[in-house]
């Protein structure tokens, strides 16, 4: 079982930066981890993803502005967000998933609010 706790959200002006953290209680060494976001009235979308081997991919809307990274020793995944825009406003969720001998397993955090003012 893995429990995820996001932190680092807040209110920032357009053009500013925030760093989100996803801290895991339990090892996520073998997990692929993604950051998702959900704005009011919209679906939850993938923002960035990092595999267990360190490969990354990003939504087109955040390429060049956001960077995902992981520190397996700390069981933590980060999302560095630069040049923030009002349209980045959303609740950001951390997701971890992996294959186990008993089948796939998926874990979600509770989310952290990011608000970007214009």
C-alpha cells in the first residue's frame, strides 16, 4: 500500500513559480508517477509523468515550463512549475501506479490547490 501526500500549492501571480511535492509513505521506487490537474467543471488531465526508470513526458500546454523529477531515496516526486499562467489554476493530484504479482495497483493523493492570478 502507498499513501501519497501533495504539498506546495498556493496562490501565485502570473509568471511566478511553484514547486509541488508528492511524498509517499511507502516505496514508490517501482512506480510510474504522474501529476494530474483538474479545474472546476473540467476533467482531470495528465500534466506530467515520470516512469520508474526516469523517462518523462509532458502535456503540450506545460512543455518548457514544468519539470517533473523524482528522488527515490526520499520517496518523493516533484513538479517544478515556472512561468505560471491563470489557465494553470487547478487542483493538482499525484498518481502512482505499478504492476504487482496481484495485478496493477494505482494510488492517488488528496490534491493541492494551485491558483494563478492575472
